[in-house]
């Protein structure tokens, strides 16, 4: 086994695993934030102190997910079902990364597939933080809406699950962790091939 590893050129190893290595500190900080949110205070979901450049990545992805979330309410609202309209924001946060993952896999963009799973993991954490606030409804809502507009507060109240908000959020964080781990190990299962044109005179 050691001999086989020694035969692998370092350039090939780096090319295959560099993105996984780069993702690790981002994943660690996001999971640490999730721990503080669930263990200590919901406001760490908006006030957690990320170092640079993780703070920039968090700003971009969080705001992009917020746009997707609000668009989901509009899209699912067309169906005319109140529960789906409320749930649509969170569903849309999950659906878009899944579509991207499918597109990347079909087209064999494996580095982008890793990003797709990372994006999906971030979406799960975003939803988890919202769900964790269902009972207390402390987080500020977009447009200065009142607590009666809290998506997960309304959903869990409808389903008589409000007392389990933290446990439900922890399950969502676990789903996010699974997506993050998938993003890290994708190079074990896929590899990118280079197309070579051979001009042979026979």
C-alpha cells in the first residue's frame, strides 16, 4: 500500500484533493457556529465572528440563500397551499443546490459537484438556525415582519412540534454535516479525465 502511494505523483494528488483541503477550515467554522447556536444562543446565527476569508464566503452564501428563500415563498405560493407557501422558502434553499449537483454530476464537473454539496450543507445549516428559533421567535425577520410571520414557528405550531424545535434543528445540522462530508470525499469516487487527440498514421 505504501509503495503504491509513493508511486502517485504529488501533482496528481494535489490536483485531486486541493479543493477538499481548502474546504476543511470553512466547514469547521460553520459547524462550530452551529454548535454555538444550538448549545448557547440563537443570535450566534447572525453574530458569530468568522475570520477572513470565511466571513466573506458566509456573507455571500447567506445572502444568496436568503434571496432563494424569499423566491421560494413566491414560487410555491402559486400552488395556493398555505403550508407549502410557508415551507416553500426552506424547500427552495434545498432544491436549487440539488439541481446544481445533478447538473454537475451529469456533466462530470466533479470539482463543482463538491461545491454543490458544500452549498447544500450550508443550506441545511441556514434552515436549521431558522427552525431552532421556532419556539422563541427571537431572530429579526426580513422587512421587519412580526413574529407571527416566522416560517418555522408557524410550521412547527401547525404540526404540534414546537417543543422539539432544537431537536429538529440538530437533525438538520446533521444533514448538513453529511453533505459537507460528501463534498470532502468526492475525489475518492470520481476522477477527471483529460481528452487527448491522437493522430496516428497507420
